[in-house]
């Protein structure tokens, strides 16, 4: 392929996953907030008022000192608030508690990953498929020092690595670290309870750093009802400063403030100090006004009201989506976390049993989805024709319920239209 000389020394950078989806939809008239479209591909939750949740924050005061640069790792008050949040939810009975020294505040999840990857040494990093699209970009940016190792998974295991195998896998692949989203984007599957404990134990036993991306930690469902609470590896960490467990989370998903770009990294204080030092050359530290506004979001009463309400609202939407997609002929994983459904379209009539054809046909109905192969992490490769996920689609129940239902109805009509064509063709033949 000839290089584009007009880039004047810059390389061509492809859109990442969902951003590509949006770019394709914009060619047909989509824009954020367009009421004619149903964005069942969106990677953010609905951000408006929800009955039972605290009122949405619409204004905040900027203190005079907030006009200046802030600390690289975030305001002391917010770091303390985040540490308290984890201790209260996950470490009440533990002798070892998180403190402000265990927290690095960042402007969003991708920046958290950027800081972490910048601070990594030359290591063998394990990952699984499918998983969050940004991991591929991060690995590519650091391929000179990070050796990426794909860990095989199967549909039978919900595309998770069985906890009973985690010890052997770390040894077999000589892993120094393992990166995964939990709950998983895109599958909606959750590692929890004893299985999650086995991961944490294996991490300490093998001196293998576990990097848990927990941005969907509060979106937990048990069968068809809301879960009792969030899931986090921090529940099973014995000593916060001597366990090789790193956690990424933030206000983006579980508190429905994606535009604030407030996230955090949680881990041993010596690792957090290293990550903060890396930040000095990357971003220079988070926004002081946004951090100060975030303090009230994490107050106990506000936090618990918000997260318990979102589990109720999103569980209802999940149930509606699973039912509608199942009736339309799409086989779905149960989705016990996140606000995504991972659907297999292989039983749909041709040609919409192919992820690309499904995606582009759905755009004609003003519905956005995400082809599954975009979550097939293949560092160093740009084409994914041989992906195992060409017959998978990620559907989002992040939009408001009415908009989501509208999108599901349109997809059903699309599938029925192709089914009718297939019947006519079979009769003709």
C-alpha cells in the first residue's frame, strides 16, 4: 500500500471500533441526539434523569485554586473519597485498606490505560478475545516492549478464561501480566465470587499482575433481576500494597457521567506512584474543577442511590433486548453485566448472517450496531477477514428505553424482510 504523502510524515490512523461505526452512520445523516436514529451501538449509558436516582448535576462552583494546574495523581480529597468508596463496598472486613496513595485519578478510561502501558516494563501481556477494542491500540503503541499473548477462549465458557485453568495458563504462557475487562465489553459476561477470587490468588501466587478494567462494575444482573451490588476484584485483595492487582474504573459508566472524563486507577502505592510519574509526560494531570464536582457523586447516599437505580432500569432494558433479539432469531449470551448483548447472527437469512452486511443493512433502517470482529484483538494487523467473530454483533441497551425499543422493532422488521425474501426465492426454485 502506498503511503499518503499528504500526511507529511504522519501515518494513517484508522478509527477505533465504535468510532468507525459512528463515522459510517454520519455518512447517512446521523448526529448525536438525532431522534430519527436508534444507536444500539453506543458505548455510553443514557445520561438523563432516572426515577429513583439523585438529580443530575447541572452546575458546580469553580474554586479560585481550581484555575491552576492540579496534582498529577488527582486532588487529595477525591483520591481519599475513591479509596473510602472501595473500602466501604468491598473491604469492610479487611485489615488492609486503600488510602489516597493507592489511587491515581485520570481523565477517562483510555487515559488510564495509556498511563499504565507507559509505565509497563518489558513484559509478556496476556489478553483474551473478544475484549475491549482499545486494548489492541494500546498494545500496538507499545509493541517494542510489550509481547502480546492471546489466551484462547470458547463460546462454551462465555469467552472467559475458566478460573480453574488460570494458574496453568499463567505458567504455560509465561505471563507477567493479564489484561481483561470485567464485566466484559462486549460479551456482558462477569467473573465473580469464587472464580474472581481464584484469579486474584493466581495473580499473587505467580507474581502476575492482573489489570482489571472494571468500568461496568455496577451493571450486574442475576438471571432476570438486578444484582445485589457491584463486582470488583478489590474484594479479594489481601494486602492492597503487596498484591499485584490493578483496577480501572470511573464515573463514566456506573455513574452515567461519561462527558466528565473522570476515571481512576487503583493499586499498590508504589505502582500508583510510577503511574503518576508517567503522567507527567503524557497528560499533566486531570481537571481540578471536574474532580471537585466528582466529590459529591461519590458521597455514600448519592452513590448507592444512583447505582442501585441503574441496576433496576438497565436490567429491565436488558430483559427487553434479550427477548426481542431471541424472537428475531439471534442467539445471545445471557449478559449478566454491562449494558451490552453479544449476539450470534449465524442463523439469520443470508446475507445478513454476516456482521458487515447486518451492520450496513441496519444503517438503512437508521439503527447502529457494532460488528463483532471489531472486538477481535489482533495486534499488528489491520484486516480481520479471518476473524472468529464475523457472525457476532454487539447490541447496546445503553440508550433510553423508548429509543432502544424503537431500534429493536426496526431490526426485527429488517430480519423479517430478509426472511420473506428467502421464502419467496425458495418457492421460485
